[in-house]
């Protein structure tokens, strides 16, 4: 039987062949498939590993169907502890794949290790992994982490798990914590899944999105209410408020606003053109 070194000599020979019509990749993976997976991962973890992309592809495909997942998990997890940043990232991507198929104890080892990582991408990986270990305790932990440091990936997991009650609980907190529309827009597009009473706080602090909540919950909007919401909308939100009121056919409310908008732009255009005259 050929040694690993001899197999890699054959890989080198195949890689040197310049023939796009030949099924070179199939022959390369045929060679790699005959190298023990643990040995292949060990080679992959070396800094000067040859054919790294080829090995990465082969390992990631074979690891899914491996019978000794627990053993491979322990091997990879141990390797990660003593690896530099780049190699740690590469090995963690392999660990991600195999962790899903391991026992609950190892799944928790994975989560507990990476959720406390100093690297953002590892924390995000741990958060994504919670779909495999979901529980009331995990949900509470994520809420606490979100409140300590806003994390968009936590919101996505909560929606995936349809944890509407938890999202309702942190929605008002989010409005008070950040002006970032990226976070707010996440809640806005899910308004219809929240209880309407959880959206009432918007009435005093965000009239434009309170109108959005009214519409998504099919609430009747009176003329007085429409006028009030329009008058309290800030400059940036007013165009959206006008547009939403137009969907309710509130022309008599928005007509003057549209006319004023046109007049303002017309005057600005005239002044600009006058400035260009000699």
C-alpha cells in the first residue's frame, strides 16, 4: 500500500497536467479518499499544507458521512485550541459541519466554547448553532447577550425559532438603545407577528412606524390620528408617512404636504438656476 507521501506525489503529478478535458479532479479525490480522514485533517492543519483547497473540499464532503464523528470532533476541538487565527478559522469550519451530528454533550461543548470567544465570527457561529440545541435556557442566554451588546445574528435566530414573545420583550429596548435603522427595520418587517399592545410604545417616540404598525395590524386610522401622525413625523420619515397614508386613501390629509414639497423643490431649482446666470 502506498504511503501518504507517495499519494501526494501522485497528486502533484496530476496537478501539473495541463488538460482541461481530462477528469483530473476525480482522480485527485480518488487518491484523497484513500487517505484516512484523521490523517488528512492532520495534514490540513499544517501551515505549509500542499493542495489545501483540494483537501478542504475533500474533508468537508467526507466528514458529513463519517462514522466516528465523536472522535473527529474531539480531534478537531483539540487542534483548534493550539492553532493560530487563520488555521483556527479553517478548522472551526470543519468542526461546524461535524458538530451537528455529535451527541448533546459535545454540542454544548461547542456552544459554550465559541459563545465566549473574542472573535466575532466564532460568536456568530455559536449563535447560529443554537438551532441544534434550542431550549428555554439558551433563549434566555441569547436575550441577555443581546441586551449587553446588540447582535443582529441573535435577532435572526429568534425569528427562525419564532420566539415572538422574546422579540417583543427586546423591541422597545432596541428603540431606546440605538438609532441604527438596520436593527429597527428588522423588527418593522415582522410587526404583524407581534401583539399590537407591544407596539404601543412607538406612538410617543416613532409616529411613522406606529402608523406602519397600525396598518400591518389592520387598525382603523381616523383623520385626526392621521393628521397627528403626519405632523409629528420627523423630516426623514415624513415621505414614508405620506406614502403610507396614501395607501389608506387619505388624500385630503396629504395633499397640502405634497403641494408644499413640490413648491419647495421648484423654488430651490429656480434659485439654483439664477445663481448660474452671468
